[in-house]
C-alpha cells in the first residue's frame, strides 16, 4: 500500500445474504472497534440496504450498492436509481463488475451513463476493470484495461471515484494474481488514470482471503481490496481488515 490515500476494504456480497445472515454478521462484527487507518465498506444486495444502513453507520462502516440504473425515476420496472441508493444511506456503488459485463452484457457506454448518474446524485462509484485469462495469455491485458478506463474520458476530474482491478480469472477461483502481476498491473492502471486526469484509489480484487490479504495489500499501488466470498463471514472479513491495518501501520 502506498501514498496518502486511506485504504479501503470493501465487501461485495454479490447475490448472497438474507436478513438473518445480515443480523448475524453485524452481531459478530459489531464488537470490533472501527479502525482509524482503514475504511470499511459493505455492498449487500439491494434488499439489505435499508435494514443494514443504521447499524453499519453506527459501526462506521460505509454502505454501498452493487449496481444502479442511470435514469432518475419512472417506468423502468425492476431498476433502482441513484436517489434510492442515497435514500438507503449508500455512499458507494459498484459499477462495471465483470459478472455484470459478462452475464448481463453491460457495456462501457452503459457504465459511463451510470457513472454520470452516480456523480450527479453524490454517490462514489467503485469502477471495476479486469482482463480475462484469455486476454492475459494473449498479452493484451493493458489494452483491455485502458479500454475499460476510457469510460472516464471527459469525466469531472474531482468526481469521487475508486477503481477496483479484478482479474476475471482470479474472481471466485481461489487463484490470485502474483505479487509481480499485481504490482505491474496496478502501476499501469495508475499511469493510465494519471493520463486521464484522475488521482484515485485503486483496489485489488479476486480471491482475497485472510491468508493472502497482507501480501496483496503490501504490493505498491494497491490501496485496498474488493472482497467477495471472504466478506460474507464477519470473522474472515475482520481478518482482512486487520491485515490492512498491519500494512497501513
Ligand atoms: O468479484 C469479487 C469482488 O467484487 C471478488 O470475488 P471473490 O473474492 O469471491 O473472488
């Protein structure tokens, strides 16, 4: 972890979590004091945003959503707009996650519209980028990442923003990128962001767990983690937060 930016450990629950599980998570996590050096955020499914909001705020854990629609309101059955997320207490919204890009077919153009709508309503997007295994093997990782980051062209320079570099082949597979791959790719992402006029945090994501968190968070250019599976249990998520505290101190 480098620089003066505050490290963020964010838990993306994906399509997991019922009300009782959320209560159990909060009860187990709640006894731990909020760290000064590390910011914590949770992105549960939409149905848990309101029920978790007040308690997470008390615990100084930021709330986020996993997606948003770009229209303000109206006849868009099944969609959730930025204002609804703000109403539920969200600060963050994950945009462009690889599962949405590949399963739902979300395009860079749609992601740009969602970025704009999020900024308009005061949300901080966590923009996910990452290459597939095939793209890495073909040696086009940087090209793919640059294309995904190009959605930031012309965006307001001071708009709140966090990037999450998540190699698709490391998501939910138990395979993590090596220290060298993480360091090299984060350096490229930071360079590209500077070129686009943005100086924001870059998180790493993909099979982050209590056993590898400290090593991954120690890589230069890594300013936090976006955690999937290991964020579902309070104990493993707290161990990752502790790893971040160690690295930050
Ligand atoms: O996609 C991820 C977070 O957004 C990573 O998921 P896993 O930590 O389960 O690999």
